[in-house]
C-alpha cells in the first residue's frame, strides 16, 4: 500500500461524479494513445523498405474504414460532451432544500456565517448527507475556496456573490485551502471542514449559538441603518415594501423585469441607482463602503425571511390620481 494517496479521498457525491468522468477520460485517452503507439511500431516493421529496388504499392481507400474511424471518435466525444454538460449543470444548480451557509473571504482567513447565527473562522461544520449551498464573497482580492476531498473549487471575486454546493458523504475532517494566490500569507489561508452526524451537528449548533439568527441580526441592522423608515414606515411611502419580495419578478424602469434574488438585493443595497423599481424615484442612498460583506449577508438574510409574508400593496408617490401604480 502506498504511503501517500494519489488522489484525495472521496467525501462527497460530487467527488464520485467528477472522479468517474475523469477516469473515463483517462481510460479513453490511454487506450487510443496505446493503440496509436502499437500501430506505429507495427507499421514501421511491416512496411519497412527491404531493398533498394522495392517500390511501395498503391493503397486504395476503404469506405468502411473511413466511416468507422469517423463515427467511433464522434460517438466517444459526444458521450464526453453530454456527460460533462450534465455534470456542469448539476454543479451549478443546488437542490432547493440545501443548507445555506455564507462565507466571507478576507486576507487571510475564511469567515463563516450559519443561518442559526453561529460563526466560525477557518472552520466549517457540516452535517453528513445534507446538501450544502455556500454563498461566498470577498472583502479584498480574489480568493478560491477549495476542498479537495469534496472536489469543489470556486473563485471568490470581489464585488459579487458566487455559489457552490456539495453533499458530504463521510464523517471526518477535511482540508480547506485558498487555491488562488491572494498575497503574502496566502499559504496560511487554510482551514478544516468537520463533517458530523446530524445529531452531533445539531448539538454543535446549540452549543455555539449566539442567541440571534442571521436574519434577526439583519433585522436589527436594517433598523439601525434607517432602512425601516422608508421600507417599513407608516408615513408617506417612498420605497417599495419588502414583504414577499424575495424570489418574485420585479418590474424596473425601462420596462425591464428582473427576479429578486441575492444578486438583485446586493445590487439594490450597494448600487441602488442601477435598478430603479418602476413607479419609484431614485431616492435610496448607496451603502457601498458603509457596510461589510458580513453585514450585507445579514441584511439579505432578513429580507429573505420576509419572503413568506404577504406583500403590502401601496401606491407609490408618483402613481398619479388614478392610483394604478403599486409596489412590486
């Protein structure tokens, strides 16, 4: 038995899928590389020149051979394409019941936020068998979240959210790396992923709870920043209400329609003038540079928690006398 593994152990469903495709590609490449080398040697020996007077005989084409070496490689490449495309689709479409966790990358650490309010630095606790969706953001430069045993790696780019998901299959401890050079102490930007049984994970959550969920912290920040004065105030409404907003289609000025997902909420908070809701004036100030990525996650968690509440229908300030305008 080797003293070191040639590849990391398989600790997620994604690892099995990727490794299976990789081994298939290696097998096909190895088979044809060997076949070509053998044929080269065989042809060199069989068709070598045996005397100075020997002249090669003309070789006639064979339609069956032409069809064979066209159809077989085409079929193999189509198998690779469909297999890879399906795996690519699965990789970027997490299940709906995924456990959602936020991760903020910063020189030189990983800061983790659980929806229950638990926080970690350079550690990530997960339940085995549960699909996990990570939403990642960077506070400074490009980082790359990499768990070799899970076969997942995602570049974390400043100024945007990125996501990745996986389903751990084995209880244990696994390495976490930053695989993108991010500065002087890049090599120290490591961590540990702890995969636990569901019961152990719930016990860990209870022991590490801060008393407030991520959404509750976001609600408190929402009021501290004064957002409630416009979006929840009882006075003249100057901004769309947020109850029932998340996941819905939002009409914008210019007759555009977008879905209120995480990206839309992020842009609305940091770049409010870029997407003006139809029927409203561009009055909202930008919070770019005034809140951190962690606080941004909290605000979005709070708005998402309002998704199941009935939207409050109100008339926007420029609806006119006919009262046809309304908030999304």
